[in-house]
């Protein structure tokens, strides 16, 4: 993997912002699961469950979009695909991703930026 710095393009940065909720919402859902355990059977449980349900639906919809975009980007190599999947579909932290792909964190960041730039410029294939 080439470890030279590659900045995000404007399109790559926009895609990063669009996909950022995948990580944030995953963390919020975990917090909600913990909170629901703490208030189970009490009146404040229902609003938390409602938030959990709505956020879960939104997250699955966004993840489907991410999954489709990754699949529709033929220029991604297997390592770049894996990094994007681990980050946005699994919401793994950077250190865990680096361990899973067997690279230094800086090399993972470089591959990640390159992958986002590729995905941002790849047209989605239209379903027939």
C-alpha cells in the first residue's frame, strides 16, 4: 500500500460528511441500548425505544446506500473496500481497522482517503 499522503478531494470530503452519520448513529444506538437497560420498566423507556427504532431505520437506509456505492466503485481494491466497510458498515474505530488490515494507522488513513476519492467519483450503477 502506498503510504504517501493523498488529500481528500472536494467530492471525497462531501462523501465523508454524507457517510459520517453511519459511525455517529452506531455509537448513539449503543448508548441507547445501555440507557434502555438502565430505565427498563420506567416511563422514560418508551421515548428511548422510539428513538432507537427511528435511528435504526435511518442507519440501515444509510448503510444500504454506502454498501451500494462501495459495490458500484470498480476502481477500489480489496483493501480499500475493506477499510470503507469496516469504518462505515461496522463503525469500527481506526485503531481496530488498522489491526484488522495489518497496517499502520497512517497507512489506513491514506488508503481511506484514496478510497473515498474513488467512491465519490464513481457513478452509481442504475438498477434495471
